[in-house]
């Protein structure tokens, strides 16, 4: 693979779907190909704007993504989508459902949709997602949507690591409260109350407003948009709100700051993953076994044993 990478990148930059797919597979898998792909891709990145979309299972994230993609295409802009599914690999029901819905876009060369699942490699999805997003960035997709289920720390983290983070809730008692518990309040730049065709929409909006009053957002108060994704209602408003948030951030250099903070986090995460891998590698083999026996025999204490490993 490694020797194909320059030509793959050259074709991906021109929007070639097969090359984009191969490069994402490479960065997803990790290892040497991933490093080579990343190195070749990186100079082409830095142009895309990413939107994280998260919320409870079944909140309507995929339906919203689908509607948003259509809206973005109506402005003649290209868009890439990463649907992150930590639990089910490619055969999973949710992903299959997504695929069916997204089929409308399958023949549109201006749209690239990809599902991603953990491959069990180092750092998993948290490290693979920004890399995959950079492939789409290099492939000149000016807008990238990253959809994650808002349960679990990693998924919330991934959704929060976007330029604009959209949190989707549904009408019903306590859904806003649930969002609060999952840590979604803090990462939301925008709230969507989807399934606004159902009862309790006004109450949910009120709940969210109340929570926003309490949490205090001195600079940017997250907008709350009501949508019925399946009927394409409220999608213009959502798109406007996303662009409004973008403009707000761009106006005073906040986007640069946000991206810099994200870069710090990413570098730290890569470093931690690398050190962890090395540490685990050091915990096997004859030298390690010998140390275990020395500790067992009380010839050396556990901390001193680790110091020796670190020295080696
Ligand atoms: N009534 C109503 N149903 C909706 C709306 N939006 C989505 N749905 C339905 O809700 C269900 C879940 O929608 P999805 O878009 O798959 O939700 P999701 O958040 O992507 O789900 P997961 O990826 O499985 O977590 C589907 O049956 C949709 O048709 C809406 O605005 N109103
Ligand atoms: Mg979905």
C-alpha cells in the first residue's frame, strides 16, 4: 500500500471516491500505512468546517444528517459524512438503516458518506475520526458532518471535537435533563429538538432554556432549533444556525483558538496512546518475567521494578 499512497492522495484530492475510501480504510487501520497516508494528506487539509451531531439513540441524528446533506447540496456545496458507530461493525442494524436512508445521496458525486466502527486498534475511534475527517478535508469537502451516538465518554468527546457541535434531543419529559447528565450540555453549540411533531416540544424547549439560563454562556448562548427531520421541517433554520455559529466564531478568532485547543488534545491523545502501547510491550518477555520473579522473591519492590523497566 505505502508506495501507492502518493497517487491515492493525488486522486482523492480530485474527489475520486475509491481513493478516498482506501485512504480512510488506511487511517482507520492505524499502523505504518496510516502514518504514511496521514503525512501525505496533511498538507492538503485545513479548509473544511466540521459539524458534530450527537444525541441519544434514535433521536433522529441520521434523519437530520440526511436532511442537512440535502440542504447543503442545495447551496451547491460538497459535503462529507462520517457516521461513527462504536458498537456495531458494518453489519449493524443502525448502520444498515443509515445506508438505506442515505441511498439518495449515493449517486451524488458531491457527497461522500462513510460509516466507521472501532477496529480495536490503539486509541480506537477517538484517534481515527479526526484522521478520517482530514481525508475528507483533503478531498475538498468544505463541510464535514460527524454523527455519533451521545452515550459514552468517547462518543461525546468525538462529537465535541468539531467546529460546531449540535446536540439532538426529543420532546418528552426529562430529555433535556438526560442531555445534561450525559455531559451534552457543555459541548452543545446548538440544540435541536427533533420530532417536534410530537407532544411536549414546547416543554422540552423550555427545559433547555432553563438549563441554559442556569449554566450561563457569557459569549455564545446555544440556539435551540425545532425540527421534524422526516418531513424536512426546520432544516433551513438548522443550517442558518450552524452558519451563524460559524460566523460568530470566525469573527473574533475564536475558531482558531478552538482548533488550537483541539490540536493540543489530539497530540496529547496520540502521545498517551503511543506511550501506553510501549508500556504494554514492555510488560512481556524474559526481562519482564525476571523482574516479576525478583519482586516475588522480595529482592526488589514493585516501584523499583517499574523504574528499571522505564530505564531500559
Ligand atoms: N415522528 C418523527 N419521527 C422521526 C423524526 N426524525 C426521525 N424520526 C424517526 O425516528 C427513528 C430514528 O431515526 P434515526 O434518524 O435513525 O435516528 P438516529 O438518532 O440516527 O438513530 P441511531 O443512529 O440508531 O442512534 C426513525 O424511525 C425515524 O424515521 C421526526 O422528526 N419525527
Ligand atoms: Mg443514526
